[in-house]
C-alpha cells in the first residue's frame, strides 16, 4: 500500500478499537469486511496506549487481504509498526499544544526506528456531534460548530497551507448527529488531500451523502456489530462513487 494509492482510492473505512476487539476477532472482522467491500481499516481509540494494539494490527493485516490498515493513534505511546501507515493527527480544531505538536515530537524516535511505516500528516477536525465525545473529554478541546462550514473550511485551508496531506472530519464515536454534507463540501473545496469523514454514520443513504459531498473515505465503527457482513456490504456499495477533487 502506498500513500498515492490511498489518496486515489476511496470508499468505506472500518474503525477497529483494539481495547474492544481481541486479535482473533480482528482477523475474522477484517476478512469479512474486506470481502464485503471495505477499502481501509483504521486502528485506534481516544484513550491512548493499549497493550494489544500491535497484536490487533497484525491480525487485521492477516485478514485484510491487502486492504490497508491505518493506525489512528491518540498518543505517541500507542504507535505500533504492525500497520501499513499512520495517520499522524494534529487536532487543528482545538488549541491544546499536546495534540498540535507535542505528541508528534514524542513520536520521532518511533519513526526513526521504523522508517518502513508510511506517515500521512492529517488535520483532525472534531465536529460537534450532539454530545461530549471521548476525544473532546480527553483532549480538553471544544469541537467546531456543526453549522459553520466557513469555519471548517478555514481550519482545513490553514492545515493545507502548513503542508498537511489529509483531513479527518469526526463527529465522534456514537455521535447523535453526523457531519453535515455542507461541512464536507466546505472541507473538500479547501483541499485536494485525502478526506476522511466519520462519526454518526448509520446507513447507506448517509454514506452516499458523505461521498457525494466529497468524502474519500467514510468511516464507520459499529457496522459489523449492528448487522455483520450484510450491513458492511450495503455501506461499501453505497460508498462506491467517485468524488471530485476541487479546491486548494
């Protein structure tokens, strides 16, 4: 898997929490989801280090049949080499220096030891999803308003100006309100980089809306729990549309 391939592909991405998924479950999940049409797996959670993250990463790669496994780390201490790439997240919607630069500095020794792990510099924008999320509580930052696309666009454009490669708009796990298509369009117009959108996505219609608005990858975290491979296949098929790369 190359970053170029990641940028030119797109579709459904499945988020796997290593604290909630045993390695044997992860391998079977990856096999079922990749067979059903998932185009990427994200590995991570909001609480940082989990002793079995590496083992779960290896299990995902065994079952993924070549579908990329991307780590979605909360802290530098959570980084593992058993993934195809790391989304190196900078929480640009917040103002806490720990998640803007400090964790990145702490990550330097890891990447020096593991030059084989690809890195995708990612502007992480937390969007108000209707309740306080784990990310908001842990990072002590406030999300961007759900009805201010111009504010989202300004944050994304600023991230591009300082050289970031990708954007992740996230309403948070269990959000009662997904990221509105108007915010996705605003982010799409502000970047040509890879655009991930997640949080509160529950059905095929919402996946299609997100993709039509410009999302490259629509991220779901509980689809397999709710309906297994059938639901993943429905969501993956809904995500099989082409997004227009416009803007910066």
